[in-house]
C-alpha cells in the first residue's frame, strides 16, 4: 500500500491557483464520485414520485447542487475531526488539513460558505423536505466520531448518505409515505456494502492507529457482508417500487444494476487498494441504472 492515495490534483483542479486547489481537494472536488453517491438516492426518490417531468427536473438540479456543496461540507467536517488521524494514514496524509496546507480556522470559514449555499437550496424545497434536511445535520456532525466508538461506521455513513432518499421523496411528493421506508433502508444497505469496499483501502493503517470499520471487522469474510447488503438492497428497492405501483417489468430492469453489484462481489480483492477503489466507483453506474429502471416504470 506504500504511496497509495486517491487525491487527484489533475484536470480542472490542476488549473486552479495552488491555494484554490487546496480548498477544492478539501471539498473532494477532485473526486466527484462522493457527490454522485450522495445525489443518487435523492434522484431515485424524485424519479419514483415526482408529479411531472419539469418538476422532477427542477428538483433533480437542486439536489445535484445540494449534493456537491453538502458533500463538500461533510468532508470538511470529517477532516476537521480526523486531521491528526489522517496524518497517520498513507492514503489521507496529503489532505489539506492533515498536511497543514489549510488551517482549521480557514476550513471553518469555507465550511460556513458551503453551508450557506446548502441552506439556499434547502429553502427552495417544500416544508417537509426542509425539516428533513435540518434533521440530517446531527448525523452529519456525528459521523466522524463513529469510527472511534463502533465497528460499524459504514452503517452510520449509510444513514447519512442515504438520507437523500426520504428527503427526495418529501421534496417530490410534499410528504413522506410508506414506500420511502424500504427505499431508505435499502439505500443504507447499499452504502454499507460499498463503503466497506472503500474502507479496505485503509484497513492496515486503521489497524495500526485503532480506527474501527466493517472492513476490519469482516476482513476475509467481506464477501458475505456484501452479498447480504447488496441482496437486501435489491429486495427492498423492488419492494419500494412495488408499493409505488410500478409494473413488474420495471423490477426486471433491476437485473442490470444487480449484475454490477455481483461483479463487485466476485472481483473483490481486499488486499488490492486500487481494485477496491475501482469497484467502489462502479456504484455510480449502479445508481444510474437504478434511476433508469424507476423511470422506465413511470413511463
């Protein structure tokens, strides 16, 4: 694992001034996969219950912007909590706070700016969605502590990142209804699975510094966890679609994302961090295929 990192000062990020690059990396703008994964559960809910095309498109655009800024805000909060731990982990020691390139006070100012943009987006949603958005802040703030007190921080992340499912449902429908429950529960399982794959990149360093994770907890038995999580995700997703009166043909379309999930299970090598990262990133395509299956059922 020597020298391995997922920080990418390339593309448009590399064309920014050096100081701006540091803030872009702090918000993980160099790695948009996190924003995609935060956005997708909300997109599924919007596709499931949006009353019309233009309303659905407007909400999808709002959720896309909100996902970018709030994922960035969550990363700043995480790095403020973890800057000393990050300095001890090969993959994360180059992060701006861990390396000292950005000072904590400056990160707090940047965090406030991101939260203001997020608040502006939230105020454009219906009242029910606004309250759900506010309720998520406690989970966001507490997530960085999870790895210190529980072997299941990936499940906590699932509750945080999966919050877009009920939030998107409330934004599109104006209220919550029963299909939002299996949609959220399934999303949490999906995130638990893919974030366990992601955590295997740091498993050895985490063992040395005492950070807990499901990657450490399951180790060589991670395939069993993934099988349960991904199988449960597909079952709960199909349940949410059925409760929303989508035709059975739409559920058959879930075989495509299910195939990509099976590929992750089969190809997993917990001792190869580059492969773990590649399999983790594949979940963007999983999420997009799920959205297409839901949309097809609405047509």
